[in-house]
C-alpha cells in the first residue's frame, strides 16, 4: 500500500468520524434547541401550522419568561427545589462516603456481597418503589411536604454513590493505610486526611449525580406533593401551565430552560471531574 493510499484512507476515516460525531451532536442538541426557540416564540407562532418550526419568524419575545415569574409560583418552586436538593446532597454524600469506606477498607466478613447488593438496590425502578414509599411517608405524616423528598431521595442516591466511591477508595494504595496506622492514626483520621483528599474526583462525580437526581426528580414529587406552596420545579411548573387539555407550551419551555441552568452550569465547570470519577469508579470497583 502506497503512502498516498494510506493518507487517503486516513482522511476518509477522519471525515467519517466527524460525520458520525456531527450526527450525535445534532441528535442530542436538538431537544434543548427546540426548547429554547419555543420559549422565545409568540403564542401565535407556536400555535400556527404555517411557516418553518425550526426558526423564529415573528420576532423574539420574552413574554413567556415574564408570565412565568408574574403569573405562577415559579420562584417558590425554585426555592423548594433548592431546599430539597441541598440537604439531600449533604445527607447522601455523608452516608455514601462512610459506607464506601467501611465496605472497601474495614475488611469485615461479607463486605463484597454487601457492596454488590448495595448497587443492585439502585437498579430497582422508581415506579415499583413509590407505592410502598407513599405508605411509609403517609404513616410518618409527611405527605404534601417537601421534606418527604429529603427523606426519600437518599434511598435512590446512596446505593449508586456508594458503589462509585467503593471503586474509588479501592484504587487508593493500601500502603497509605499501613503507614497511617503505624503513625497512630485511627480510621476516622485516615478517612479525613488520606481518603477524602485523594478521592476528590470520585466525590465530585457522586455529588453531581446526587444533585442531578434530587433536582430533576419528577415521580416522587408528583406522588407526594399536592399544594402549590410545597411543589418543586419539575412538578410545579407542569401543574401550573397545563390546565386540562390546554398546554402553555411557551411557558413550559421557558420554565424548562430556567430549570436546566443550575445542572448545566454544574456540568460545564466540573465535567472533567465527573468523567474522571465515573470512569475510575466503574473500572476499579
């Protein structure tokens, strides 16, 4: 095979790779693009069947965003989402870090089996769990309270985060444990001074996962919350802007755009840590 033929094949391979990559980019970016342009269209243009739906033809309007703040309880929903997400992330990470350290380093009988069982729990779908959880939340008197989500969400988040951190902690050399024990450190000191600083990418990845689950959860808020003052973003926006068979698409898309901003910003600034944490945790677990 001549050098020219090799270069031609390499060029064709690159073109094919970029073509496939472009298809993936268009496929995954089309939903947020559609969401954004719909939120900026007038109701007349959204409801009209004429014209090109992929572009804005009648001019940009921010009326849907103004209506969202003035005619709905969007700010209350946003505040409730923050009040739910912050304690959920804190509680989930505290339990996950302690559980992962115990399962990966204390070496008690059955630790491996328990670690696998913890991950298998994560695979149980929400649609099967929300009915028994509804009963439990009802017995605790937390129905129609956003704090019910603070109690429930860690049951979804802790299994995956624990499994992820087990893999990350397992990648830390045991020589560090032995050196710390020789110096007189106890397990708490080893966890705080050795494991946590070394496992920062894994902890950040688990934290981002916990944030995403608690921020974007829909089924549990829909089942547990009834009044507007307790709703979070995902369900509050929907219930406010869907009246019977009338869908206020402009407002719904505007609410979706604003609700997406915190997770998007988190992923933009911490994407490298997230990928590093997921890949390391999944391959070393």
